[in-house]
């Protein structure tokens, strides 16, 4: 074998190739790569290289090229197993290929052996570098921890392939990236985001998705305590827990189920009797109840549903500027405008519904009071009474507002200071000139604002008819008449009487003008200053009637000022004024000229008779006050006869059209019912007068009992005896008792009545009176018992519910009236008198 002798170059030493450690020398020589002699020229000499412990990094240009491909180095990592510490976990000692997650991540960066094409030796060498013990040099340790976080996100600057030279001496990228934080590495996701490909977001993965090797490396480099590891697991479990949506939670807990829903979702359970009714083979199969989603039970949203959807807050936000405009420091013009805007919006029914759900009424009332309403400003005063009248459209809203605020006291205080001369809206209704309004204290600016409010109340509020005159007094009385009686005090009755008597004085003057041939109600708007407001009179009569029934607070006590005030008004001619009102209402309700006011006139006439009945019930001074009016008996006789004639009119001939037939039938039924009520009330008032005063019997003899007159009381009685309707026994029985009272201690009336009654003899006529009087007594007793039992049952039910409502106390007043057995005693005494008088009469 020929040996080639290489001579060393004197100027430089050739570095020896790297020597791999092996267990035998022969194997070491075979695995050592071949070398070539490097020829030097005199022109250039290689630089001197100092011997070091490690080989220097020679540039690729100065490295010798090999004619044959370089073979991969043999894996000699098993020679260093003795150098591994005993503390190394067993998982790190055994070799295992990279996990699927690591391969997928390396495939994206191009460093996997299957993707990069660098051969299996590179992957194996990378794993060996990972299994190599960590150097103890502090500098290299810090470098390893700082460069171990590799950004593998697609498109990042560091996502390209790493050469072995750059990863030599550090962690290789073939293993999963080592994390030093407690947050796990996020895997790639194919979920499309809203921002497109350029937008990314973090998605938490469960702990089972991480590679065990990655977890081990993480634990080896950044060990976690038990508490942190448990926290990591809890956080991951919370991230992957599938929570219910808000819709599912609302359905499960029944948030949208209204407590006012008339058809609840819960299935209807059959009664025990129904369950045991069918047995055996033929027993019906119970079908499960069908669940309907919220909103399918009732199209109309209830208050609870509105609150749950947040409409109340949005509603209050929308009207917040109105409350800001009503603040005390706001200018007067702003406060007036905000107050008018509240009333304008409240005329809308939809706005009123939302206001009720959002508890807007109380806040609006307080804001109006804070702005200066009811303190003297004409615009603000008119606005607050209009607001109260609008609230009275719903009785529940009015009760709630009246119990939580000073509504009642404010309205009574305003009513006490108003009359025809200083009522702002009344003056606007009269169409006065600017100079006349200026004399009344209304400026031009106030006129404009009051005219807008007047137009609003007239056209949009729905409180009045076109024939009613708009005024502050009317609006106040509308609200007060809708307030429950218990919220009124007996100390406030003088205010009602003062306003009522002021209005009745105008009625008396108009009746006097009517007797001279003038119109009872002037048509010109300029004459409205001397025109009575029937609607205001009607509301005042309602208040007076409830007070007389004993339903007001502090009624009948020692400190009751209402009784003294009534006595003063009786002496001042209140009874005569009420009788004059009956005449005016009767004329208006009969003549076609006043067709627009016919309905309110009929109601006013009925309320007047009710008040007079309560005033004259077993009260001689009030009976005498009515008898002092010479025309009182004539008025009562006319009312009785006209009511009888209207209620006894046969139904008119109807046309063939269906709609015309229905309308005429309804009108006839309404007129007949009103006439019958009027007849009974007039008979009741006459009975009170005759029962207490002997003078009334004498006046009746001269006025009513002329048997030659075709329209006398005897005629009414005869007409009721000829028919047999349901109400006829009551009417003729009542008249039989009235005739008995007229004949007691009055021989003149006895002969006149007996001659006017039908029959062949006095005994036969008296037998008819006794029979009819007994029917009436039985009917009266039975009716009183039923009504009293119904009222007591209602009170008992409300007491069982533990509700201190206003209606309970109101029912007590009615019960006190119905428990009065005075009427039953009087009827029985009349029957005894008629029987005795019959037995005394000779046979004729």
C-alpha cells in the first residue's frame, strides 16, 4: 500500500478534524472523515490559528469541498447516558417521537423532517439536543429561557425554517415551544372571524389537547405549584363550560311570564271529583299541556312585562327634559312650556299607559308643585288642574296619586278661590277681548298659553262634550268627584256648598228670564258669563250626595262643620234653589232646542232629587224649607206625571232597516229607564214631605188630588193598575203607601181619593190599596236584605284579603243607610191604618 506523506506547512498548523468519542479506536478511525492536503503558494500564507478548546466557525467559502456527498454522523448519544442526572424525570430519559401537535406546528414553520427535507438525522439530533442536560452556565441558561419562546403564528417574522447552525447549542424547534407562563399555547383554528383573515383571536383549549412532552417541558422549565395548576384547570373548565343563553334563562325562570296573564303557563289540574269520575279501561288519557313562549298568551303587554323589558327607563329618559324644565331655578316661560307639554303628552292614551307603568304621575305632580303650580300663576294653576282631571280618567291612578300627594287639598284650595269672574279657562271660553281679559288680570302672553290649553282640553282630552263649557272649576270638580269618598273630609264640604250655591244663583236668573220669553241657555259666547255650568253643578251634587250618605271622613262628629254649613245654606234658600234647578233641567231635557245638553240635564235632575231626598229624610226643617217655596208641590206633580207619561209611551213604529230598528229600540229603552228612575225619585221626595209635615198633605189636596184633572196622582195610580210589568207592583205599591199617608189625619183627602180610585165600594177600593201596600212592603224588605247582604259579603271578602281599600269604608256608609228600618216601619203602619179604615167604612 502506497503511503502519501504530507508535510506540514511551516507557517501554519493544520487543525485537526473533530474527533468523536467512541468505545474503540477502530470505529473512531472509520467514522472520521477523510482530509486533503492543502497546498500553499508563496504568494499567500494562511493566517495563524490559535489552538482552542472548541473548533472555530470557519466560513463556508474557506471550507474544503468534498467530491462525494457527506454521510450523516452516527448517533452516539447513548455514550452520554451516564452524564444524565438522576433527578431527570423518566419521561425525559426515554426517546419518543414528536406528538401530532408538534408535527402540525413544525409543518407550518417548515422545520419538520417530513416537510423540510433535511433528513431524519436532523430530527434525531434535535431530540438529542433536547435530552442533553442543561448547562450550568448562568449565561447560557438565561439565553435558553429567553429564546425558548418561539412565535409560530403563521406569517410572523420568526416562522421561517431554522438552520441547524442557529439552533445549535440551544433548544431545537422540533419539540413544542416551551412556555414559561401559566397560559397554554393556543392551537390554530379554522373558525372565520368577523374581521377576515387579518384578524385573530385566542381560543382556550382544554388541558387534554396539549402534548404530554410540552407539558413536561413547561413543568421542567417553569414549575407550577399545586394552587396555580388547579387554577389553570379551573380556568380552562370555565372557558369550555357551555352556559345557557339569556333567552334560555329567561324562559326557564319565567322572567317574561306576567303575573297579570289571564292564561298561565302552568297546566290546569283537574279537581278530585273529575279524576275519580272515570275509571277502568275507558279512562281518558291526559294530554300534556302545550307550552307557549312568552308573549303568546296576551297581545297586550302588561305592566310587569313593560318593566322587565326596560321601557320604563327609556320612557323616563325621554321625558327627563320636561322635569328639568320644571325646576325652581328655570325661567317662568320654561316652566310654563314644560307644564303644558306634560299635559299635551298625557292626552295621548299610549303615553298615559307608559306613564302609569313607569310611575310617572307622582313625579309629574311633584314637579308641577315644585315649579309653582297652584301658587297663584294662572297658567300653571290651570295646567295642574287639567293634569288632575286627565288622571281621573283612570280611577286606580287617581286613588294612588291622591293617597301619595296633596292632590285633594290642592284642588279644594283652588276651588275655594274661583268663581265666574276670575276663572282663567272660563274667561277664555267666553271669548272676551284683550281689554276685558286685562281687567280680569289675564295678559296677552297668558291668553295665548291659556287658549292653547283650552283647545287641548276641548279637543284631545276626552273629558267634555262639545256643549260643555271649559273652566278651571269644571276640571277641579271632575277630579274631585272621581276621588273616593273616604279621601274627602267633612271640613271641605263648605267649599263644595259655596261653589254650588254660586252656580245655582245663575240658574235662578236664567229661569226668570225664561219665564219672560227669553232663552234658558244663551247661544252667544259673550253671554256665557251669566250661563250656568250644568256639568260643574252635577259634580258638586255628587260630592254633596256622598257627604250626606255619611261616607266622608269625620262625618257626624262634634267638629263636623258640614252640618252647620248646611243649616246656614238651608236658611239662605238652598232648598228653593234646588227646586228651581229641577225646573231648568226638566225644560232642557224636554225641548229640542237644547238637545246637546239633554244628557247632562237629565243626570243633573236625577242627582238633584237624590240630594233632596237625603236632605228631607226624617228632617222637618228641610221639609219646611222646600214647602216654603210655593211652586215646590206643583214641580213635583209635574215631574211625576211627565215621568209616567214618558215611561208609559208605547214603542214607536219601527222602520224596516235593521240598523234603524236597533238604534230606535236602544233609545226607547234608555228613555224608559230614565223616566222610571225619575218617577221613583219624585215619589220618594213627595213621600218624605207628606210623612213629616202635615202642611204637605193640605198642599197636596189643593194641588194634586183634583179627581177631575186628567193628570193627577190618581191617574198615575190607575195607569199602573192597568198594566202588569215587572216594575208595576213596586210603583203602585209605593203609591198605595203614599195614599195611606195622605189620608192619615186628613178627612178631606180621604173622600177625594176614595172617589178617584176604581171600584164599586169603599171597602173594595181600600182592599186594593191594602193588597198593593203589602206587596210593596214585602218587596222593600226583601230588596233591603239582599242589598245589605251583598254589601256585607263584599266587605267580608275584602277584609279577608287584608286590604285596607277605600271601597270597604264606602260600603259601610251604604250599609248604615240600608240598615235603617224606618221605611219598613212606616209601610207597616200605613197597612194597619188602611185595614182599620176599611173595617170602619159602611157597606155601600
